[in-house]
C-alpha cells in the first residue's frame, strides 16, 4: 500500500514523522486488523511545485510495481484473472453514451 504525502502517511502509520524523513521506507502497519506494508511517497502535487520531483515520482511508481510483484510471489499468489474493465463500460450522460477517459499520471 502506498500513501501519498505527509497527511496520508501520518494518518495510516499513526506516526507524524514527516514525508521527507520516511519517503520510500517500507513500514509494517496494521490497518483494519490486517498487517500491510506501507510505502510512503511524495504527493504527486509536489511535482507541480518542484519540477525535479517528477523524476522521483516516476521512480517511486515503478518501484511499487516491483514491490507488488515481490509481495505476490512471497505469498505464492498467481496473477489474478482479468476482470471486466470498468473504463470500457459506457456511461450515459444526457442524450448520448460517453465513455470515461482515464488520465495518465505522467
């Protein structure tokens, strides 16, 4: 699980350490009675104010994919079967059908 920014990290971890101090450091936390790995990341809005943060965010997002794959392998999970893509389902808006558009982060 990833937290985006200081507020979310504090809320989920229960510790107010500041995002700069804990950025990218995996933490074991209990949420809803379940142990999960929390990876604190900078909020994407940081790249709006500090353009060099875009590189950091891209690396962080790439690392999340690696962490998820390692977590599945450690549990012995196989990749899930594909499910219906909700973005392909038509959404009725007014008189016509329109499909939602998924915006990219980068």
